[in-house]
C-alpha cells in the first residue's frame, strides 16, 4: 500500500494559503515517517468559494476520507483535533502525547 497522502484544499479568494501551509507543516512534522505527501490544492475560484477541506487517502482503494471540512465542521480545526483525526487513519497506534491527554479531559 502506498504511503498516505493528504490534500488540503483552500479558497484562493479568501486568502487561506498561509493557513493551509501552516497545517501542512504541522502534519508533516508530526507524521514525518507515516505520510507520503501533503499537497496544497487551490480551490476553483468560481466553484468552491469559502472551501477549506482536508482529505486523507490512506486506503488501498485511494478514495479520500474527509477529516475536516470548514463548512461541515464549523470553521477551522484546532491543530490537536486535526492531528488526532489524521493519526486515527494513518497511524492508529501512534501516541500524540499532550494532544491525546487534552482530548481525554
């Protein structure tokens, strides 16, 4: 099975590139040996206004799982929550240290 791939789709008109880059850097740093790629995808200007979506392709069929959708989930993810959702798909046995402890409160 190929290494998991993450795609962060962001709204260009909303100027969310820097936010997308920050999430990408956080995920790459946390999952440095578990991920194959983190891609940044600008949304089509006329089709997907206001989009901010993070998808993980971690299965053999290559069908991505949406781990965060700004419109569905309400705003932008807390980084600890995003890391937990990604971890659950790409490395369920991995400990996230303090991020796991804060979820159990």
